[in-house]
């Protein structure tokens, strides 16, 4: 286990897929994969006082993820209906006013935050004013932590103004090519991805930006240097959680060192490709000697 502590703030919910229901929510998916890489990932979220909340906490126990910053509130546990197109690409329909719309900051978290290594957060959980306030408070407490923003736009909760606000003061931002095009008001293609990423980095003031582009590959702007990794051929089952696993692998490589930005990008891409060949966002796997996932 690494000494790095990563606080993952945001939604926890049940992904209702054609093949079944799976535990998910972008920050919790990131926490799951960080834990597979040996980091101490602590979800800061909320579940209901219901059966689905009980089952989510059982999953945390099974995954060896601490629930110490996961609260139980008087709202139903979150869920989302996930539709898949013929290529396995997902679209989402979220339940409203659920537990993760009302995330408290437990006293234990306020004491632990100043020593945190990283705070990971996304856009969706900021659909509630309460969560926007709590996240701002958490960022203010964790002054030494790196701020990592996974843009992850999910209509209708995809306000560009909110994204630009959340991106302020971040140390690493991940988004996909469609999100990048939406935010910049332009169409992004592989040939123009570097220029668009640099424009985004300049506007946000963030020197580390990763852009995933699905079947076309992924690019990484790291302190002025641009890298691009083409995709490997895979058989996609669904894309749910692939980007979250990508971010977890990239973050692990950054925190633990030993990988160049190019090598870190390549490994993150292979991790995401592996997850896309599985059902759901949190498949079981082991890591080989190079930190690449293999089926157990």
C-alpha cells in the first residue's frame, strides 16, 4: 500500500446495464481502480439507508475500500439506467434528488483533509448546490493536495460555465474529445487534438491535460510536452468506467513515479481498453509485473 491518500469526492450509484446492475459512479470507479494499484483511495460520498446502500457498503468491504467518509442520509441510494449502442458506447438517465446529491463532510474528513495527497472530483456531483459548497470547502481544507478534475459531462448536467469554474486551480484535468470540442465550441479530430488541448490548458491554467478519443486513441499534454497513443484493437463490451480506470492508472503513475509521461499514457490506455472489454466499470483483475491488468 502506498502512503499516498486520495480523496474521491462525488457520486456513488448503481449502473443499471442490459446485463445487470453494477456498482459505479465516476469517483467511486476511480477509487476502485486506484485501490487495485495499491493506493489508499477514500470515497467521499453518500448512500441511502436502504438495501442498495447496504449492498454498496458491502461492495466497498469486498474491494477493501474504506467507507469512513461515506455517509448515510435520508435519501434513496443513487442509480442510473445505462443504454448501450451497437458499439457499446453508453448513454445515461439518472435518478434525481438521491443520496449523493447531499454529501456531508464528516468530522473525520475535515481532520484528514490537510494531509491528503490528492482530491479527485467530477462534474456530475456538482449538479446540487450543496455539493458545490461542500467541494469548495474540501478543496479549501486540503491545501497541500493535488486537485484532479475528471470533466465527465453527462447531459443534462453539462454546463460549460460550471466546468470552467471547477477547472480553476487544478493540477490535472481529464476529458474526452467530444467534451473538449463542446467546451471550446469547435469540432475536435485527431489532427487538431494537440492544438485544442493546448488551448484548453491555456484557458484553465492547467499544465497537465489528458484527452481520450475513444477508438482514435488518447493524448496527453504534460507541462508543455505533447504525447499521443494510438489505440489497440479490442472487442468492446461496454465503455462504462473505461475513462475512470484510465484516470486511476494515470494518477498512480504520476504519484508513484518511475514512468515517463509517454509510458504513463500508454499504460493508462491499456488499462482503459481492458475495462472496455469487460461488463461494467469495476471488473476483477490482477496486475502483471509492469502494472498492466490481467484476468484473474
